[in-house]
């Protein structure tokens, strides 16, 4: 595709508006969650201590003033320091980005590795009895909540068989169970999308044409039907990315994986506003980046879209 | 007043110090660097390595490896020597502590009075606004170095339990502290404890033996890993990935023991209760009476009779906890052994309610926080079930801890009529702490009994431990007669240990890492 | 960022065509069965779902009097499971309807009115999708507390953009159809066009999404319960039951079976129905072609 400078500028404008709306929504929502000064002083705090902490952090200022100052600080990329430990909130968050992206990336790879072949197999001849049974298994897998899958896998592979570790994030062995747990959420859905698309594509006109011109069935599947199905997979993976980034929290909790989701939950339950704000900001930027990437990928995979120039 | 008595107390404590030193004398050779102990904890210290940022758990699990304070309160509620070897009153408002000789911080600084003064000055500087240590040091007006190894604290009014209270003040290496401040200390903590920091990662703290410590450990490496999910902690223990886990529940005991592992069960210094608020602070910051059925003491008694606390202790906590009848555990100073829990008597509960004019029963909402104690969610639910059987309909509202705090600290008002509340004698294991917190002296109190108020004033000025104990016991007796809360159970702390961990000891969640050995 | 979502419905989740009849028949009868259980939960439950005897806690499956055993407080699991039907299904359905109504209105509006309204709606959808749901869940709990409606509201607010995006993309297409253009030409009022001509065209898509979304909400409820952000503590929702059961994975593993099994059952039912409807409408469309 061609690089259109105007499109890039427009994209940046969209990003700016998007980030402004995310941080604004967040700022006002946080006001509803509570008063961090109370969490900081705890249950043995005195009224004087509360007063002092509110003053120290500027919670006693009018809301509009706090909001403006928040935006001004953000514009300078200053997220402030964590209420809990005085560390710069942004660097606390960035420490978690690596592990989060690693887990997300691995689970998307695992999902594709499971869902594409399985979906192609199920979709190529959807009426075969063993494939109907496979389809039902996929339905069932979809109904199992992530934490159940995770705990059961630990029980089997770590506790009983002792094949795999269930904690830590150093080394390939520690990646396997968290990756599978997160993939267990996405893979059944994707399998069904791929299966449906493959079934559909096998009947499309151009496949019939290809078949008429003498291509074998497996060639049809790999050369024609599957690329089409991948389009659907890309869309689904792109759409679920936001979920994977912040929604991986259950996997992170179970496997002691130092990701963004758990940091965010902890910060939210202790009202550590700077950390919440930095985390949500970083997540928003990541989601935006991946959506942009998905769009580009889309045009790359599907030539029809390129020519249509959507 | 009677300083003579106090030097006697000091002597007694000196004797205890000798025992303590012997206990530590074994660890003189260098630690075995081929050994590692891994600990799975609910949470790492939120304030990281800034030892003034919190008190108690979860921070204490990690900090007890790194930091020490002048004293430590044992499981009998008595202050034991740590970095101070003895202490005495030179007059009722002055406490003089003598520091242990030859103690070094892990960065090489020597322990002198300057370390105590550095921490104390920070607490008093106004920069430590949110530190819970500020509240614990409220009555202490000044600290000064009498010599290199003698520190003197002055209190505003006589403070008989300062040696217990001072345990909250962990000692920092003064030069390092001056250089780094609280922000720098958070990532580069330095203490006198058994271990020194190697790295502080997002969910793991790696430490190694500080061989020059006055309580040097035998095991060379220590890893503390955050595992927030309880079932995952159990799994990590059972799969041999960690050696010690914190925060278990009694239902984990058969699982852990069944797999050939061990559990360490100790009473916690906390009593679980359902507070029955009678007063609240109004806009003018004055306490006003609430219009509630709990005004009638018979209703409060009825609620206490209605709950089968023995059933909770036996059924939910597998007999490892005890039913509570007062806001103190046996270890806490001032606990009254003669005050028994309310017997389970639904008929009497009904009768008392009828007498108070509620023959048809009452109904109310209770706001509770769950997930802080073994089985707490089940305990509240069982309480509600029992009360329902006596015609008392309780709707439980589970709220978040920040929300609970907002309501407790009075910015928001309670939506229910009762709320879950723990009577916590930690950190100094003296029952005066919850008593003062839940008395007219705390602006955030939910109850204010004139009778108790008078006794609290007396206790606060009483230096003679025996007399002070007698007053505190009377307060517990008064609180049994006119209960400010439904006392449920004395809580417990449960740790899981793998087979290879030996000599594990913990007191009020302070883990004696220096004693641990591995085979 | 809208492209990917806009294409989603066209990419085949909604199309697959092989004998929708079986799927619809199986899914439909399962749904009927579930519906009957939900209606008769009071009659079928032998015990009060909140009351239990601590002496008979953690009894295994097939204990006399407790077919599915008892939980950690000695409550009958079968009774709790039955009382969970109105709770869990209700929350999931209410959340789905909130998301669908808000999303459809927003999507239609955005498709109909170009300019700043379209931009505003589309950007709002982007914002919500990228916004961590946990923060919103915690806000709702802090402000209005826990319960049936707070949960339904949280899930609905978090997921309306999924409907809005699909509806927007489909409606844009439908608005280009000749009969719609013709109606416009004849001066039919805007909202009439949307209701008469566009909405019916959206119906198959919405029905399929309804089924899938309903299933997702059921799982979401248990995820929120796991994080302690779910229904009130005593409430017998399946999510609560499942979240509580995880602490008894070792001691009483059967506790996970009942709530887990029923969630799987409902999810399978709804997915069968969703797939069936999708195929049916696809076949119809084919027939028309």
C-alpha cells in the first residue's frame, strides 16, 4: 500500500482525540471510586492526617483545577508517582508492558496454531460425523471460564505430573501454561470462525472455478479457502486485543505473571490514581496501535479491499 | 510516678534478652549459598522497600527478612529486645533505650543512635503524612541521642507501652536514608535483617544472605513471590515450586497434610466481629446518637446469643480458632480470661428481642469486606444463617476495602446498619489499641460508652502493668455486658510449609527468617 | 479502527450453511428445557439456597438428600444451582438487552447522521472498547453497589460498542439499497425509514449476536465473581458458585461440576441457536438470490 502523508496526519489526529476521551472519561470515573487519601492513612488515621494528605496531593483543590492540571501533566508525559511507593507511575507500568505483550503474543500464536488447522479440518467437510463431534467439543470448550481452565491445567501439569512450572515468567517452560490458559478463551471462538469461513469459501464461485480447472481438494483448502478464513481470524484477533491486554488479569493472577492487568486491578482496588491513569493510557495506545496494524494487515491479506480503497 | 517499678520491668526484660541472644547464637558461619527458600505471599509490600509505608501484612512478610526495629512484640504481648537490648523509664515521660553493640546495616553502616533519630525525624517531619507509623508515634514528642548507643524518647503524657509501640519504627541506615529518601529507599532498601536485596521485580523479590547481620541466616538465598490467588499458592506449594506460603485457610489443611506437607497455625491478634454502630460524627464533627434498634442493649445481646460461634470455629475453621466474647485475643495485653463468649442460644435471643419490643424480629443490612481472613466470607454467611434462624434477617453487602474505609472514616455514610470490623491488637499486641479506636476518643468511632470512656482515661495514665491489666480486663467485661459488636471468632494465621523447611517460626506474621533451615 | 469491526459480520461468523434444522431443533429444545427449569426453580429446589447446616458441609455428589452435594456452608448445591437460573440467566439477558438496545440505537443513529454525531458515536465506541472494563466495574460497585442491576448495567455498558459497530456497518450498507433510497426520495420520515426498512434487515444479524453475546455475558459474570466484583456475597449465581468452588478444587472438586456444567450447557445451547439462525437466514438469502 502507498503511504499517504495526509492519511497519517489524520490518523494522528484520531489518536489524539481518542486518548483525550479515554483520559477524560477515566479522570471523572476515578472521582467516583473514592478518596485515595483515606486509603493512604488507613483505619488508624486521624482527621488531621487526612487533611494533610489531601493537601499534599492536591485533592482539596476544585475538581476543574485538578482536571486541568492532570491534562497539563499528561501533555508533558508526567503521570506522577504511585501513591503506594512514590515510584514514577509510568515506569511501573512500562515494567509490565514487556511481560504483557509477551503473553498476548504467545497466546495469539497458540490460538492461531490451534484454531487454524482445527477450524480448517472442521470446516472442510462439516457433515462428517467425527467433525461434528469435534464441533461440539469446541462449543463445550467455549463454555469453560478461563480460571477454571487455568486451575485445572495447573493441577494436572504442575501438581500431579510435575511437568511444567506454574509460576514465574522466566524461561520457555514457565510460558506454556499461562499461554494455553489465555488461548483457551480465544481459540474456540476462532476455530468456529475459521471453520465457518472455510465451509463458506469452499462454495464460493472462484473455488468452483478452481476446482473445474483441476485443482485438488487439499490445494483448494490451502491455496484458496484458508487465506479467506485468515481474514476472519485477523478481524477477530484484532477485535479481542483490547480484551487480551487488560483482560488477561485472571491468567496473571493465577500464574503470578507480572502483567498490566493485575497491576491495574491492584491499583484500582487501592485507588492508586497515578498508576491507574498511566496503565489505562498505555493500554489505550497499545489497542490503537494494534487496530491500526490490523487495518493495514487487512488490506495486505485481502486484495479486494486494497482495490476498493476502504 | 513510680519509676522504681519500671526498672524492675526493665530487668525482667533484660533477662528475656539473654534467651533471645542464645537463640540467635547458632548462626555464626556464612550462609549456604547453594540453598534457596521460596516464599509465596498474597502480596508484596505495596510501598516496596520504604519501611515507613505500612505496618503489618502483607509488607511484614517481606520486611521481616530485611528490617529490624528496636523491639519486637512476642506472642504473649511482651516487647522483646531486637536492636535495643534494654530499656527503662528515667521518668514517667521518658524512655531510654540502649542499642545492641556491633550491629551493621547491609551497606556497612554501623547501627548508632543516629539510625533511630533519622527514622523518627522523618516520621515527625510532616513529609511522612500518610505513613501509619505517624499514628503509632503520635504521643512521642521527641527523640534524642544520649550517646552513640543510647536513645531517649519523650512522650507527651506517660506512655506505659512505648516499648511495644516502638516496634512500629523500623530502623534505616541513616546515611543511605539521607541520600536516597523514601523514594530511593523503596527500590534500594538497606536494613540490619538477615537478608539483603538483590533485585525487586514486579512480582518477585530476590534476596541473599547478609552474613554480617546480627541475625545472619543459614540459607543463602531467599525469594519472595507474589501469588495473589490462594488456590494457586496451594498448588505452587504442592508442586514444589515454593517452600512456604502465607494466607491459607483451614480447608487447605487436609489437602496440605494429605500431600505430606506441614501447616503452621498460630492465633492472629485479631477478633472478627460485626460492629453495631450507635453513634456517628456529624457535620460539626460531633458524635451524635444514631436512631437504630441497637440502641437497646438487649438487642445487641440478642444478636450475640443468636450466632453459633462455636459452630463457626469448629465447622468453618476446623477447630483451629476459638469463639470470641471480647475484642481481644488471649495473647493481647489486657485480655480477660473470665469473659466467656456468649453461648449459642437462639431462644434467648428471641426472648430478648421480644422484651425489647421486636417480637417479630428485626432486619438490617451489614456491610462486610471479605478476603482478609481465613474463611471470612463463609463466617459472615454462617452468621447471617444463624441470625435468620432467630428471626433476625441480615442482608450482607460485600463492599471493597476503600469503600469500607470511606464509610469508616466518615466521608461516606454506611448504607447498612452494621458492618464487619476486626478488633486488632497488632502491632503492639495490647488490647488498648482496639479499645481506644472504638471509644469516644476516636473521632471515627462507631460506639461511645461513657463507662468505657472513663476506664480508658484511667488505663492510659496507669504505669503499673498489673493495675493497667486490671483496668483493661474491666473494659472487656463491660463490653461483654453491653456489647458494641457481635463478637465472632479469634482469627488465626495459617502458613503452609514444604517438607524440607525446618525451624519455621512466625509471630504476628513476622517471620524469623534467620532460624529457617532446609534439608 | 472501524474497518476491522465493520468487516466482522461479513467475514463469516454469521454465515455457514449446512442443515441449520438440526442445530435449531437441538438448541431450541435445550433452551426450552433451560427455560422450564428457570420458571420452576422454586418448585424444584428442595432447600433454601441461603440456608445450610455447617455439620453437613462439603458432602460429595449423590449424597442422600443432596444430589449434587453441599457447599462449604452445607448449602444444597442443587438448590443453589436452581435459584441461580433467574440470577445468572437474568443478569446475562439483561446485560445483553442493554448492550443491544444501546448499541443498535447508537449504530443506527451513527449510520443515519453523518458528521459530528457519527464521529462522536464511533469515537465513544472506540473509547469504551479500549477502556479496561475492570475500572468501570469497580466504579459501578463503588457508586451503586452490587446486585442484579449493577452487574447487568456494568456488562451492558462495557459491551454496547460491539453491537454499535456491527449495526453501524450493516445499516450503512442497507441505507444504500434501492428501496431505502426510493423511500427517502418519496419523503418518508427518517425514523420511519430506519424502523420500517433498515431494522428488519438487521434482524438476523441481531438475533445471532444476541445468542452469542448472551453466552459471553454468562462467562463474564463468572470472571467478575472470580475477581470479587460479582454478585452479592450470598447470591446463588453460577459465577459466585464457580468462583467459590475454586478454593475447594482439592478438597471437594465436585463443587465445580454443577455450576461449570450448567454454564457450559447454556453456552452450547446459545451457540447452537446462534449458528442455526445464522445458517437459516443465510439459506434464505441464497434462496432469494
